[in-house]
C-alpha cells in the first residue's frame, strides 16, 4: 500500500513550457524587444540543453542562470546585459502559474489519501513563487528544491536529503511521479523507488530509464496508486 508520493513539478504539475513562454514574452516586451514564436522555441531548446548539462555536472547553477540568456540574446543584434535580463526573467517566471490539465484535481484527491512531497530541480525563488501563485502549496507536506538541498535529481544526495527529512520514511510504500527519464525515472529507479512516468506524448523510454508504470493523463493516478 502506498503512503508517500514524491511529485515532480515542472511538466508534471506545472505546464513549464507555457510558464516559460509567458515569462520570456513578458521580459522581452519589458525590454522593448520584438520577437516571434521561433525565438521563444529557440530559448526553450537552449534552456533544456543547459539543464541537461547541469544534471551531468558540466556547468554550475549560477552559470546556467546567466549563460542561457547570453546565448539566447545573441540572436538579437542588441546590447543587453544577460545577467540583468536573467533577473527580469526570474521575476516574471516566479509569477506564472499555468498548470497541466487536471493537476489541481489530482493534487486535491491524492493529498487526502497520501503524504505528498514536491521534488523539483529548480531555483527556490521561482519554484516557491509559482507554488504560491498557483496556490498549490497546501497540498504538499514539504517542498524539496534542488537549490536548497545543494544536489539535483537524479543524484542520490538529493533523495537522501528528502528521505532524512521525512519522519518514519519507508521506501517500499513510496512512489515517484515525474516526466523526465533522466532526472526522475533513472534517479528514482537508482534509489529503489517505484517510478511512474507522466508521459502524455507517449515518448519512448530510454533503456537506462524504464519506469515501473506510466500514465498519459494525471487523472489515471488515483486508480493506479490504489492498485499498488
Ligand atoms: Mg519535470
């Protein structure tokens, strides 16, 4: 029987792509930079690649924060300070609150049956801001953010911190739900957690990160968890 649920936030509960586009569009508008859809998509690709590099330990969190904008802003023939733009973007991102379809309902249902913990790779300022803005903090017993812990998923140190912080933690009655094969599924499998991939687009599972279960919609979770 399941007692504890670790839930990823970005692209599992928050529609991160939508939040990111909103924040980026607002920041560019504020700087009077004209942009189009392909600029927003380009940023998303730059950012994804940098987060993967961070997960592999190739760059630091501080480098990521500014470097992604150095690369992105070079698309525009303007002289802009990447560090200042990064601050502006973080401010806008912290205020976004677009949720994945059905997320609020599933949080409402699951929080009555299980102890929910958010497990997220991200910046404390933006993650806490968005949790507040979406009013979803009340569903979680605790929020574990990589910046506060000093380790990112999929590393063992991240999960060690979560486990140490939870009273009477029991691995065998805990599941981890997330969208990312690298940070969630491979990290959770490695730690001995029962992993569930949220995979709405039915993307292939890499060989190194096969989840124990998979759902295409968050609404499948209550029944799945009851069956475990
Ligand atoms: Mg995610």
